[in-house]
C-alpha cells in the first residue's frame, strides 16, 4: 500500500479509533481533531480512499477500513479481535474489528483466522469460560462433533456442532447449568456456520 504522510496517518488513526467505538466521525470532527479546515479534512479522507486505506459505504458518513488495510494490520500486528459477527456483512468489516492480538507464540493460525470473545458459560465443561477468547478458522462447514462458531440470527454462539440433513444441532457443555441441546431446522432461523474453534486464550 502507498505510504502515508504524517497528517494522513493521524486522520486514519482517528477514524479507526472512532470506528472501533461504533462511530463514524464527521468531517467537522476530523477537522477539529487535527486543527484544520473542513475542506482540508475532506481532502485528507479522499487521499486515504485513493491510497486504499478506507472504503466508502452507503449511508450518511459511510466509511470503513478497507480489506487490504485490515489484511496488512493482521500480518503486522496479529489476528483481528472481532467484537461481533453480524449477518449479511463480512466478519472483518468496519467496526467489527476491535483490535489485534499477536498470538504467534501460542497458536499457529492459518490465513483468515480471527479472535472472538466468548460471552456466556455454556461451554465451561470444555474449558471455554465466559470472557475467554477463541481463535476461529473461518469455514462454511464443520466436521460433526467439532466445536465451532455459529451465527444464529444476529448472535454468534460457540457450541459443539453436528450437521444433519435438515437440521443443525448445537450442543452445549455445562452439565451443572442444565443447558439444552438446540435442534435448528434449516429455514426456521437464519443460521450460518462461521468457522471452527482452533484454540482458546484466557487473559488474567
């Protein structure tokens, strides 16, 4: 990717920080942050688009980080940490990426892998606790009985997955809490297999 000037780098960092907080900054906010005129802010954002760091999206203030820039950060800073997985949009799009984790000393991850924070205690018997981070290898399918990440409507869940002819079975692992296995008939809900879990990391 083309190198950035100091001002362009500052604008990119400011936009990236705001996107991570689910807020796309206006030209006025960018100008105020840099202490420049709004026209100058507009030009700087334009340079970032032309150089491939930002992409235009539909809607008011429609900006997101480009796939090429996210890929570059993945190579230099580690795996992207995804805060949410939403139906209908790329996993690594826009503000979904909350940061990056260099796990090279712990995991050998293939290209495209990402880190997802676990919410809930439904898999504690497998050693996956609430607040843990799992490494996910994207895949449209899973071997039966493999622990994976599934997008159910707009909620990502970590379960042991079994794929049958017309049903996807999501099996929890918390005997004490009495969680029930879910049987999702294809077509009943918006369900998509995101990928297989290849590792788990706990921060202290």
